[in-house]
């Protein structure tokens, strides 16, 4: 029996993708622990062990889905809840780990305390423990285990939804990941334009940029429901045209007058932005500048740089406009 829809295959493939990401993250943290000589740090040790456990659980779930294909529809919606949240947690850890503006000691401390605060006090090890318990419930549901407890699954589901809401996660990450994987798959003949877009979003801005030596298209999208904004970079031309390269959610920091700074006719710097990268060849550190690692966007034209700046910081209305509006 084949899986019913491409969505099924995408979500189950997502388990494997996040298992691979989990392996990379716990390996990074092992290196950090060795560099800091923090073998006795119970929090760091617990985070590493929980992420390793999660990697195994994700692979097991993907494997078991091939055996219990008739039960796969039961776990699709629950998977759609956890995978974007888990993916973002892993990416955030990597971002903190790669923050060269801080010492290794401060990278770990900042990582731990920042991610604990955003989870309303839930510790970093506790977060991954909740992820793993949730995955365990899905496994039990999939294989008809007598240990399956619907009440526990529902409790964990609500906890993960609260975490998603607090962090402004939009399944965007899953969509971009799978479009990127599909576009780079040698078996893919062609992707239709509709596969690149999310119907839940509206495009407000698009322009060409020079990004880590590549020509990319930079787009500003707005979620129709939440009104949240995100930046989206995609391949400009060639066989991979429109393939996602990175995305970044625009947070409350954008309301600060110092968040965006026009430093030349073509270049703009963002003081605080977190990228989620989907292309292995892309190196965002090549676009980071200064002590705080501000992200630099290099537009092909100065007119595009101006439009981008004015999208976030609209110019004050002049006297003629004010008079026409009866002000």
C-alpha cells in the first residue's frame, strides 16, 4: 500500500530531516562541552541526551510508518504540530552555537537562558523531554500499543502549541524545507509555481539582492491571519529558480528605529534577525557585520534598497499630502 498523499510522505520525510538535524546539534553541543570542560554541567548533559533520544525516536517513527501504513493518517496532524517547533528549537541552538560575537561560555549561557525565557520558564532539557514524550505517544498510537494514553498526548499537544504561539511559528519552515529538498532532488522533473507559494501569505515586496556571492530574490511576506511578516530569500535564476535559500521571521525588534539602517545606496543592515537556512552552500556569516553580527542585505539597485527601507519605516507625510487628507 502506498501513502495516500504527498503531504504524508513530506511529513514522514520531515522526521528523517529533523533526526539528521538533531544528530548535528547534539554533536555541536558535545564539542561545546569538551571546549568548556563542562562535563559535570547537568543541564548541558541533559540537553545532549534528550536531543540524542529524540533523534532515535524520529527515525523509529519514520521506520514504523512503513509497517503500519494504515495507521499513518492518525499521526499526520500531530506531526504537523511538533515538527516545525522542534525544527526551530534545533536551528536556534545552532544559531547560538555559531554566534562568534560571544565567548563559548557565554554562548552556552545565553542559549540556555534565552530559550528558557521564551518557553515561559520551561528549561531547555525540559523542552526536549516534552518533545520526546510526545513522539513516544505518537509511536504508541501508530503501533496500537496498550500504553497509549490520549490524555497525556493532549496535555503535551497543548504545551507544544503554547510554545509555538509564544515563538510566532508559522509551518513556513516545513514548507520551505520540503520545497528545497524537492527542488534539489534529481528525480524531480519540474516544480509548478503554485508549489513555491503559501496561500495563507501575501507578498508585499520583491527585489534582487547579492547574497553570499549569489543572486537571490528577497521577498517580504505577510501572514494573512496573524499579520506576521517574514523575509524570504530564493534563488533568482537557473534550474533552481525560486528554490528557498533562507527565511527569517520579523519580530517586535523591527519597531525599534535602530533595527534597520541604510548604510549606502545599495546596502541595508538589520540589527537583529534570525535566519533559517535551507541551502548547504549558503554561509550567512559572510553577510554578518560588526561586533553584534548585524545582517547586511546588498540590493542590486538603490531604488530597491529605498523601497525596502520605506516598507518598514514609511516616510512622514509631507504638507501637500496632509493638506489633501484634511489634516
